[in-house]
């Protein structure tokens, strides 16, 4: 467990360096944001009520990208890194001892997200997840070119977006009970009565977010955001990304499918530079939001697309979790009866 925590610490630390570099190396105290931090997510009802189909990403001018200091030159500080390590240790401890939905699964999803983000935001090398240095040790110009060409819909140049998606992968199954949402609703558990649907996902967001907002992680939060607008964008990205991992709810899946078709239909305008063009920015933001959600969905079941031994290992874990639920009376059918047919 300690090795997994430390690996996640290094992944998020690297992205925090990218975030701070995008601000020109600035990290100030955020005591002025205390009211915003306290109130965010409290007025919309449930986490699901906060979902939005379009998340506005932050745009950067090409000059700003070229002027960014090298992330490797950024020190997030021992206090922030210690808080990050403490936070992730607490998160790991909040995962239950399930065969499948455990902290190892969260770390596996995180690795897949990290890899897929690298593929999305990368032309050659150089992005928020895999640094490539050119002359003067600055970010490779490929970053500017791919973003200005619209190939990543703004994801390339915004390390806060990348951090939010990776963070969401780490926390997406916190406190997962090891049974599906439909069973929780059927059993009328306390969380099911609160959330109604996407029960496990909403609970994970609430638990992880509430802990992040506690006083003991103020230095960590100051690395993540410095303004209320960045705080709100970070929250929205986390909400949308974690909710997207509910791949069983048919209503939500239909919603995501329709949104994908709207964003990427043949009538959708080509994605070029969107500076000074509000309509194009909205189209790019819609596409970016959809891409992020599908990226986490693919990562959540990445074992089905990986090497046979990985697939076999995680498939067996998932079977054992389903079988345990059946034996404990939290499933109507014995998964062993049709498991192989279902997998084929």
C-alpha cells in the first residue's frame, strides 16, 4: 500500500509542478477563498445536480505557453508534498477491502488515465504528463502547435484539467461497498436514500472533497488553485469525471452518447484556434468535456483492453467481488452460472 501511495504522490506532484508553472511559479496563501471553499457544492442539492454538459477550460495565449518556466524548476514545497502524501494515505485507507474496487484498482485506473492523457495531448513529446525540453529548457513548441490547432480542445495547455482528471481517477471508488448501485437502491441504504442514483460515485466525491477542504491540507490546495474561478473549475471537473465512471446507469449512458454525437457530428465545426470566438470556444469546451469523460470510462475498464494476464487477474477479482456479494445476499443471481458467456 505504501508503494502505491508514494507512486500516486509522485504522479500528482509532477502535475502540481505543471500547474504552478502555468501560473508563472506563483503560490500564495488562499485564506481569501475560505468562504468559497466552504460553500462550493452546498447549494446544488446532490453531486449529480452539479453535473454540467460543458466545462469551460482555461485558454492560454501562445506567448504565455512559451514563457512558462520549466516545471522541473518548480518546487511545490515540503509542506505541500507532506500534505499530499498524508491526503493520499488517508484516501487509500478509505477504500474498503474489496477484491476489485480497492485502492489498487484506483491506482491502475490512474495509470491508465495518465497514459491516455499523454496520448491525447501529445504530438511528439512535451505536455503536462511527459516533459520534453527544447532549447532554453522551456516547454517544447509542439505543445503550442497542438493546442493552437485545436487537437486537444484546450486540454494540452491546462495542467489543472489534467490534474483534476488524474485526481478523480484516484478517488473515484473511495468507500465503494463492493455491490452495484442498483443493489444499494434496492436495499435502501442510507447513501441510496440521499443520492437516489450514481450512489457510490456521489459518495466518493463527497468524502474525498470534504477531506481535501479541511484545514490540514491548505498548502496542498494552494498549489492546486489560487483563484475562485480555478477552484470552481477544479470542482466541476472532478464532479463530471467521477460521475462518468457510472457506466451501468442506462439513462446516464444515453446522455453521454447523445452528447458525444452532438459534439462530434459531421455538422460540428472544425476545431481551430478559439481565441476571440465565443461560439468556437463553446464547441471546444463541449468536446473537451466529452473527451475527458470517455477517457475516465475507458480507463476504468482498461484491464479488458490490456495484456491477457492483466485481464485475467482483474476479471477474477471482479468475479470474486460479485460472488461474495451473492453469497452475502446482496445479489439476486449466482455470477458463476453465466460468467464466461457474459465475458465472451
